[in-house]
C-alpha cells in the first residue's frame, strides 16, 4: 500500500495509540504498542489536529493559517511525519 | 553520572506457566508461588514507576494469566497512567477474562507464537493442545479489536516457516510482528545445539524480513531480533544498563534486566524494602554498569560505544567470565573465539539434539 495521504484522507490514531503529557520529562509523548515517542512542538501541533474528522488538507490549512507558514512547506512536513507513523501502523486513515 | 528516568518496566508477575519452552527467558532458579508479591505491592510499584517516569508497563511472567488478580493489576497500572501491555502465551485468557482486562484498561497484547502448526508448536511449548487454545484466544482478541503483536520466537526448528508466520500475523489482524531469534540466556543456554539456527537460515531470514517489511508497510510493522552469535557487533542490550528499562521479578527483586541475577556478585534490592526511585538512581546494582567508564579500552576507544554500550553484561560474564568485559559477540573482543567455538560445537551437536525443557517452579 502507498503510505502517502490523499487530501481527503482523514487520519486517526487507532485503538492502542494515544498522545498524553509526559509529567516527568515535559512535553507530550505518543504512546503506542511497546513504544513511546517524545514529540517535539511540531509533532504535537500536527497530532493535536488528528481526530478522525479533519481531512489531511484541512489539517494542513489549519497549520498554515495558525503558523503563517507557506502551505507547500507545511504540507511536506505533515506528509513526512504522518507517513512515518503510518509505516509503524501508529496511524490509520479513513477515505 | 546522572541516569535518565526509566521509560519501560517489565513486571514478571509470576514464574508459573503452563508451557515449558526450552528457551524460556526466566532464570533457571525460579520463584515459587508462595514468594510472589501481593496485589497491593504490585499496585504500589506501578504507581511508583509512573511517578519515576515509566510510560510503558509490560505485564509478563511466566504466564501472567496464571495470576487470578491480573485484571486488578491491570486496572491499578492503568489508573497510574501507564500504557499496559500483556505479554502472554494466551493460555488462561478465557473470553470472560478478556472482558475483564478490556474493562480494566488493557492497551495491548503481545501473544507468543511457538510455531505455525500444532505438532511443532506443542512440542516446543511442551504442552499438548496449546496451539489450538492459543489460536482460539487469538480469534477472541481479533474479534474485540484489541491491538495485537505476534511474538514469534524463532530458532532452528521454525525459522523455515517464516513465510507462514508472516501470513498468520496478517490473518490474525496483528499490527506488529516480532521475529525474535532466540537469545542465549537462562534455559536457552542449555539448548544451544538444539536451537541455534544455521548461518544460511539466518541470512535467508534477514532477506525475507526485509522483503515482507516493504510489501506490508502500513499493514504489519516488523521488529527483527537476529541471533547475535552471527553478528559482527553486539546488541545494544537494554539500551544500556540502568538507562531505559527495569524489571521486577515475582519476589520483588528489582533488576536492570531479566537475566541480571546471573551476575553473582551483584546484590539486588527488593521493592518491599526500598523505594523504586532509590533503587533506580542510587542502588549499587543499577550503578554497577551505567555509562561506559567501566568498559575496557577496546570499547571506550570504539566509535560504536555509544551505539551498543559494549553489549550485554550477562553475556560478557557467561562467555568471557567478566561482566565488565566487551561482549564476546563483538569481533573486536579478545574472547570472540569462544563464540566461534560455541557456534562450531552447536552445529556439530545439532543433529538429533533434544530439548531440555524448563522446569516449573514449586
């Protein structure tokens, strides 16, 4: 399967994957089966918009507006980040 | 040196298990049922672990389902904020118990696989009917949608079934497959000749995993643990001693890894006698091999020292006779010839070698 997200794809964290604050080290951490990933502020900004409702295009739009950044650059960053999670099956999508 | 907080904790709730796999990672000297920690002691240990920075809790054994209080323990861990992973053979997980575990907040199950067919799997596990029961449990897990990892422990007798193992993982809806070649500690050292795969099998396995990983990307994630005797460099054992993980044995001994008790001069504190925080940061056992200063010059001057930390302390002791030595698996180790000899001996004795099964605790 291709891991690339189409504009209309709605990504979500499947059961067993969740983001939560790391009270000891600070910041947010993504917890998945037998894995904990410390999130940087960019990862946190992306994942806080992943809710199973928002489409990939809407997430990119929202981030570009919030951070006043070029849309093409944001799209590339979000695509790379989400594909990395999808490769480990930490992220799934609904068409 | 200042240690970082631990990320993961392995809770060996019991050494009891209906299976008797000849590569069991439990120590050869096992803890009896009478010496096991009470429910409240475990629950308190989970809270301490979460406060210390542990994020992932692995509920293991033996067979953790042998503990009647498994749902209560799971709930305590969940309420402490830990991500809860059950490492199980599946035996003893009835539909009712799966209901209770889901209600208690269980996050994930890692199901072991001894083989892809009943005859082989039951022979490896030393438990007739075990494979059929495991497959029934796997279907229950799938029907409920509980996130599943299949942990296929691989060796000479089942590595050639890797293709079918991968198919089964997909059929069972697993998101992750561990292709974990037997590591030679504890019981496995008594079965080296019977279990050690050939170099040809090992090379074929690497190729198959790489191919399947690309083909199934996004469907099934792989974690591959090669047999380290064939490696040029040692494994990064535990990500470094006392660096990322810790283990509590059934009797409450707090260990830097599940095999650490094989290092005879170390004394391990118990969770019933000292706080987890004190043990992690200040105990002699956890500080014994932290960092890299204790290592010989061969390691300290090596560019890989920050990658593998000189390898496994238990293996250094077992093969080189010194827990502070370079892991003899490393081709730079002055004791590497001992590994080569062990490989040759194992291959010579492989034909017809039987299993020495693990013996159940009293």
